[in-house]
């Protein structure tokens, strides 16, 4: 049979003038009358005196093979196939899936990248237009709630640089916490943002923005509050705006407080203490591999405990309850979830019994695995002048006698308060 009479499974476009290369390609792609391969691959390689790896490489270099029966669904051109296995796979796939050639895939990828970049830029532009910093009247300190004062001080006490240009995104606070729990982080920032106290700084990275569907299914620009670089509302360069705000708040704390602050500090105390207790409960539950998500009952039980006991005593109740729940699970007969759910009830019963028996509950020291957050330090040390928040009670706050509070927490007291579970076992 001559070369012209050879029946091939594909159409060949030769890139080499070498007759040997052309003979190898024809031999490889030749088929019988029934469409089966005329020669096994090992026969082709043996005849050419090369390995199968060399054969595959040689075919890619000297010939382009197109299958006339499988077309690209995008451009309609015959599919290029580099091997028999790819040829067979394309034939099988054509019946139930779309086939797209390499050129069309590359073109689509480039088009998708361009569309994604344009869409992202449109998102950034819309976010900056809606939420970005602009000159506005600066914040009036006395019009802020005490909760807003605490949140703003905690946010801008760690600026992105020494010039107070903007805040550090919360997801970049590597060795410290903004507040005791992530959900409280987001709640505080969302409150400030929704009320127009803070704005998105222009240096915020694109990863902080995203699209969200509204009720009608239309896309709306949105932000991830813990990824944003924030700046306070004001006029002029953001660095001077934020620095002036911090200085003004600290100054206002040393003068007679507005009535709203006098009436609001106890509520903020309760909220921050509750977040601290919840954070410690979550830490203890995680230690025993309990999956746990605090709900309303948990918050009510811990809030009730904090009404009668200091945070350090509530630590005591939490640690012992989770330890007993773990032992309950180890004894068998209950699931891990059941054991975890029994923890809150144990805390509640322990608190009630301690109150009934009028126990002097031992106050635990701070757990070093859960450092004080910026919000807690700001409230208890900077705003209220409390020495040790683990033992403090609201009655310890003497606002009328307070002087200019220290900006930084009493690190020595907090460091001495660190302890471990092993130490507690010995107490």
C-alpha cells in the first residue's frame, strides 16, 4: 500500500520535511478498515528504533494532527489531538460534553481575566464612591456613645503607621485581638460604619470588597469589614483626622463626662465582660474538642453569673464545667454533642449553688492563651481606670475621683495574672 493509499484516523499537517518523521507519524495514526489502530505503539517505536517517550515528543514537534470528526464547539475547527489516547477520549466525550480547542480555551481565559479585572475595578470604584473617605464635618466627641468611644480608641490605637493614616485591617492583627470575639469585632465596625463614624480608606486592598445580591437579585457592592483599612470621618488628610480624634477622646475622658457616658458605661461593662466570658468558654470547649456555638441561653447564663461574680470567678465556673463535661463524655453512654450541651447547665447550677451557699468563689487569673483585647484594655484601663479586670466589679469604678487614665494597660499586673490549667489543678 502506498503512502497515498494509507488510511489515517486524522488529518496531518507536517512541520518537518524529514521523510523518516513523516513515516513515523503516518504509521502511528494509520487505521484498518474497521477503524482500529493498524499497528500497536510498541511496533511503531520498535520500527523507528525509539522509546515511547521519544515518540510522543517527536510527534508533537513534527506534525499537527486534527480529527475531522470532532470539532471545537466554539470555533468549529477540527480538534487538535496529540496522541491516540487523547483521540479516543475526544471521540467518547463528544457525545455528552462540549469540546473546546486549546486556542479557544486560552482566548476565553484571557477574556475572563480581563472581565474579572474590569469587574473588580468597577467594584472598587463603586465602593469608594459610596463608602470611601470624603471631607465631612469631624466627629463631635460628646455626641458619641461610650461604646463608640471605646470602639474608636481600640481601632485607632494601632494605626497602619505612626502618622495615624488609617487603621490596621483586623485580619492582620497577628499577635493581638481587637475585641474578645470575632463576631464582636464585626459588630463594632459595622455599627461605626453604618452610623457614618468611619469610612473606607483609599489604600484598602481589593480583597476587602465583594459583590452581594440584593432582594431583587441585582449585584450591589459590599465590603468585608475586617479586611478594610478604616479612617474616621473628618476634613483634610486622614492622618491628622485620626490623630486629632484620638487626642480629643483621651482629653474628653479626663473632664466631666456627658450624661450619656455616665449612664452608658455600666451597659458597656456588661457587654464587654460577657464577650470575654464567651471567648473563654469557647476556648475551653475547643480544648476538649467540643463543637459549640453559643446561643441565647448561654449568653443569659453567663450574663447572670457576671451580675454576681467577677470575670475571674466566672472563669472558675467555666473551666470546671467544661472539665466535668469532658469527663462525662469519657465515661461513655452519651455523644460528644450531648456532653458539650451539658456544659451551660453545669455552669448555671454551679452559680446558683455558690450563691445559695454564699461561697467565696476563687478568682482565676487570666489565661495566657486568651490575651486582653484592645477593646477590653481600652474600656477597663483607659476609660474606667480599673486595675485588674479579672477581679473588678462595677462598684470599683470611681469616675468622680478618676484622673487622666494611663493609655497603655498595666502590663505587669496582666502578666502576673497568666496561668495554665495545670496550675489551676494545684490551687
